């Protein structure tokens, strides 16, 4: 494989790294990865670097880049909303891949804040052939509350903790509550679409035959606590073809643990090979070549 730094966008203001497989001919498919929160295109704990290199060994091109105003990408001028800014960045990323590398099929993988751009592009762009959303949009359901309070209040040790907390509240002055905390998941304040739009978007993706993988970790258990919750969010009778969901209750939001991170990368690669492989007419990879033609991990 080889890696090279690139600049693209209307004013070449977006910065990224493209990872390319060796000796590919025929149709090409690219995975697009945007940065996660304040982490740049390397990703938390270098997860996007490792992911991109594994994908290249499977025949994928990968573009990992910094959204405008983060990492090495310049901020945009104007008064666009946060969602409009993300949408513009994703559009320019796909346009660069199309113009520079002649790629017209994309797989989107979003983690945390990266889900906003990946979800919106997957919903509107017919060139997206598969998508993965990690700790993405979540909406509390009746099942969520039943599981939450059943598990919480049927365990004796929880009653003990509640008693200790109540005692502390008597001794300490309580902090004022911020009502805005109930408005949306803390990872997506201002970007979470209404549930009706989420359902319509997913239904549109299903109708196109686009496979989707939803992964949630234990760190978002205040909003999501079971694999079945995704289908509760979508509602009874919602088509489930091509939709897969995993709940990893022991993993943290950024997969800081080595074992969880390795398991996630293996799972993602396996899922992509099964559901969105590089077209078979693509030329053979030179799998014996492990040369990295750049020393940069930026």
C-alpha cells in the first residue's frame, strides 16, 4: 500500500491522507473517514490509521480527513450551520475521490461526531453503497426505560448505592440541574435529527439495498442499552433487510482498550468484506508488498 497527504475542496482548505492499495485495476471503492471530535484524522488511539491500512490490504481506497476548522483543515467563511458545514465537507471529500481517483462508490464509517456527516450523506447520495455508524443517533424508547429501571432496581447493590447517594445529598448542597441535558445525546447536541427524519432516512437507505451496521458502546447507556433498541426506534413493521446492530456494553466510547479496539477493527473489516467488498473484477492485490511509501502517520 501507499499513503500520501492531500489537500482538496473549493480552496484546497481540507486536509487528509489517502491510503491506496497496490496494483488495483478496474472499478474502485473508497471508504471515507472524518475526524472524531477534537481528534484529527489519525483518530482516537490511531484507530483510523490502522483501519485504513487494513482496508487497503483488502482492496479499498481510504480517505481520512479533517473536517473544516479541525486538525489541519481551514475553517470555512460564512454562516453555515454545523450540519451544513459537515455536509459540504463530505461532499468535497467524495468529489475529490471522484475527480482525482475516478472512484464512484463509497463506504462511510462514522464514529461519534463523524456520524452526522456520514448519516446525512448516506441518506442523500446514491453512490454510497454501505455505511457504519458507531455511537450514532439514539432515541430513548419504552423498552429502554423498562430495561434501565428493571436492571437498576432489581439489584440489591444498587439500593445500597442509592442510599449512600441520598445521604450525601442531605449533607451537600445539590448542583442546579441543566434542563438542556434532556434535549439530545451529549455527543450530538444541535445535530440530532428528529426521530421521524431518522426513520425516513433509514427507510430510504434500506429501499436502496444499502447494508448498514450500527454499533453502540456502554458509554452511551444513558441513551441506548440493547441491540433491540434500534428496531424499537424504527418502529414495528420497519423493514430490517441489511440492518445489523451490535451493542458492546463493556467498551468505552473511543475504544481506548487495546482488546476492544482490535475486536472492533476485525469486526468492521469482516463486515465490509461480507457486505461491501471491492468488486470482483478488481485486479489482484500484491499482498506480499508491505512497503509504506511515506513515513508520515499524520
